[in-house]
C-alpha cells in the first residue's frame, strides 16, 4: 500500500523535533497508551486497511477528484491552479477520512461511546456520521459561539443522533470545546474513545490523524502527475489545527522541489490582536497536551483567537507544523477574513464552486503565490470543505439576504 | 521517594501520621475572589487545622478542573491575576503561619516564566514545591533538574488507571507526597469517594510509597476520616473554594475546622502505613 511508504522527514511521534509529547493528566495515559498500541496494530493489519479502503470507496466516495480552475487562475498571474476536491466527500469535508479510521479503531478496542470536539462543526458532523454508521453513542462538544455561527451543523449532528453540548467556559470556541472533551474523557475513559479531529493534542493523535489524512496527498500526487506530467510547484492548504494541511503535505514532504505553504487565519489582520495566526504570531508553549506554537500572553495564559472561520479559530496548531516551520520545510502565512471572503466569492463566480471559508484561506493564499511564482508554476490547493455550512456568514458578509426574508 | 530529609511537606505529613492520624491538605486558588482575600483565606485554613496548603495558579485551560474551580480561576484571571501574585501569596502566607505551601499549576505558565527562574523564585518566596497536574514524569526532565537544584518538592499524580511501572516511577521521583487521584475524573465534590482510591493507595504502598495523599471528590469530615484510615493525607479543594465563594473567609475557615475534626477522628489501622513507622 502506498500509505505505508515512510519518508525521511516523517516522525511517528511522540516528538516532532522539540514539539509534541503528552502533557495531560496521568489519568489519561493508559488510554493514550491503549490507543497508540491499537493504532500500531491496526496499521500493520491488512484487514484494517481493507475495511478502511472499502469505506473510503463505498461510503465517502474516494478517490476525490482534482479540478483545474483556469478562470480562477486568471487572477493568480496565470499560474495553473488545481484543486483537490475534498469538498465532494460525504459530509462535505476532509474530516471524514480521519473519523472513519478512528471509528474503526474504537470498534477494535471495544468501546461503545465516542466523544469529539468541533469548531466549524465539520469534524462533529463527520463523527456523528461515523457513530450512526457504526452504532456508537456520540457526544460532541462545541463552543457556544460556534453553535450559533454554525447552527446548521448543530442540526445535522442532532439529526444523526449525536448529543451536542454547547460549551460556555472561556472563549466559548474550539479551544474550550477541547478542554471539555478532555474532561469527559478523563471521567469516562473506560467506556469512551476520544475521536480527536486534528493533528494536535497528545501523542498518538498528531501522527495518527496525519496518517489517516495522508490519503489526500497520496491521491493528489498521482492525479497531478497524471494531469501535468510533473509534480506541482507548490502545495497550499489552510491551517487551523492543521489536519488537511498535513494530509496533503505528507505525500510531498520529501520532494524538495515542491514548496509547501500553510495559510493561517489572520482575522482582522496579523498586526491586530484579533487573529488566529498561531505560527506567524505565537511562540512555543504547551496547550491541549502537546508542545507547539500557540497564541499566549507573557504568563502563558492562552489568548483568544479570532477568525471569521470557526474551523480555523484556534490559538494552537499541530506540533508537526511547528517542526516543519522551524525546519523551513513549510512556510506559514497569514490570510485575513477579507482576503479569504474575497477568494471565496471569486471561486464561486469564476468556477461555480462554493468553498468552505476555511478552504477559502488556502485559495486566497494560492492567488498570492501564483503572482509570486509566475505563469509557469502549478499550484495544488487542498479544497478541504464545501461552503454550504457558511451560507449565513457569507450572506451577512456580502449582504446577500433580503432584510425582510424569513430567517431559515 | 527521593531525598525525604529536605521536604517540609513530607515532615508535616509524617508528624501527623506519627501522632496516629494523617494530614489535611487544603487547596485554594490565588487571586480568588481577589489576591488579598485569597491570602487571608489560606492563612485561615492553616489556623483552623489544615496541615499543608496547596495554592493553585489560575490558568486559562484547566483540563483537570471541574466547574467550581474553573469558575473561581476564571474570575481570578478576569480580575487581573498574574504569575508574580503566586509568589507574593506564598511569601505572605509563610510570613503569617507556619505550614508548608505547595503551588499547584498547569505546566505552560511555568514553561513561559522559565522553569529555572520559576524554581528559584518559588524557593526564594519560601514555597515548598509544585503539584503538576498535566506534567507526567515522562515529560518532566527540566522540572526534575530545576527542583533538585532549588531543593523543592515535586508532587506527581497517580491514577487508578496507571500501570505498576508508572506508579513505581511516580513514587521514585515524587518528593513531599504522591497525589493519588481517588477516582477517574476531574475536581469536584462527590458523595462517594471511589473504592478505587483504597486500591490505588495499596498499589502505591506496594511499589514503595511512604507518603500518599488522596485527592479529588473529598468534601466532608467523614470522607477525610475514611481516607486517613489508609492514606497519609486527604486533599480538599472544590469544597473549600465553594465555601469561600458562598460565605467568604469565615465559611472557608469553618469548613476547614470541620474537616480537621475528621483527621482527629481517624483511627489508623496498624497495617495502614509503612511498617517502619
């Protein structure tokens, strides 16, 4: 299987250079050890891969296609832009790739209840979906602010049979949803598996989630080679916790001629306090079980992040990204709310594709890169999710909803 | 357990054990409801029978804490809590009462302050050491070196789910006491402190622990008495914080006095402690 090729820059954790580790209460160590062992065993088990491959094919609809977007690319200095269409997956984003793997793992370790955190709701929807498919009890923790701006996804999760718990502590966003999920896990670890949504958190999550998402890049690498006869000049992805970015970066990490770019949410601007540009503006620290970059004050108190995109509104980032940033193997740049929303509308108007606001950060980054890299460049963009969930935000931003229309 | 001779915490616990009972460890967060009142309340706990103080440093993401301590520490941060207030609190409490003071802190504040600088400033303020709820022994190299150099206690957690090897390691590198987590869960009062606590303390004795305090869920004198039947100390947190929030310093002091009655009622079984004592 191609997914078993290991490359020289790939670390299996717990550490990625100076980052990663397990900074969690002792009560969770046994569960993390159990998960690590189960994951190692599953990785070596052809039956696990066969079952997961069948789910990808028959349930998610993989492989996802790539789409070249020439009308959009006219705004990027003539560079060729190719989208990896994770937005076409069942449930509407890349999150399902990881969740199906972790749900299978939950079955293997014999637990009947899953919990998850969610920001935009995409990971929560994916987890609720897998729980329905596998007959597992499911509780999703979601910051109260996010339950309001992503109300449609709350309804989807409830329709799928999950319990959605609005978290009212702290900044009432993704960071606090993770705290609450950790508290649930500490209390119910005997019966419960924590299906973590991104490449952050304590070991084994960063390596495991990356391994479950690397199918994005493995597919895209072959697809781009088939289409263009060469590797892309650059790969672009948005970075919140960073799972879609690690998923597409991993296949190219040992191709030194392929530049890797992560685009962080800069909110009102990286120079303002209202941003979520963790690598650009943060410094190393410990948050949610791992050492990585984070937004924090002088005393190490976590700062509230700000982004129009709930899925990127997170003051931390996965430890492997921190390591790749320090090594210079990947570059991380800020994209403001305005830049992302402008790119979102541009893709809609030029190509008839409405991306998630998260993914629109990568599109805005690709426009910037195309102008820098020139017309001979080929930029592969991970279109990590679709924009249906963002219609009320986009409607308000672009003033698209008639004032006297019934609110749905 | 390393270098027991230097630990004032271990001595305070051993003294209560030698007197046929066990120690009461009381937790309050620094800066709740404000810095001055938190110091007054900590002093009042000692004046009413608390043997060892555990002062918590409020942190933005306290994953081990339940709603009572979350609300208190969030209020302290909103009111302008800074790390330096922790050292001020230790210094003032030590000037007013004679009981060892441990700080309880999540790891990132220590890391950002500088591990060595933190150890030096804590020792200089008269603090006894640190309880570190999200620092497992595997990740603690910096802290082991700094605490050795500064002569500070280091209290690691032991959980019912920990393997024997992990318990042994925690016992070997802890100084002051080992914090036995009574039940799988976060801080907050519970009507029944889990039977798992007794089993965990037995397992810790089996790998050589001489100073074990049980925490999480303890709120009554009866629970203190029960726990001191097999452990060396009982740790009370959320109940004291709740008393302080509801009734001020006098209410926290009254609860401390009632809990201390629980230590005097404790009648230790001869097989409860290490045979050397």
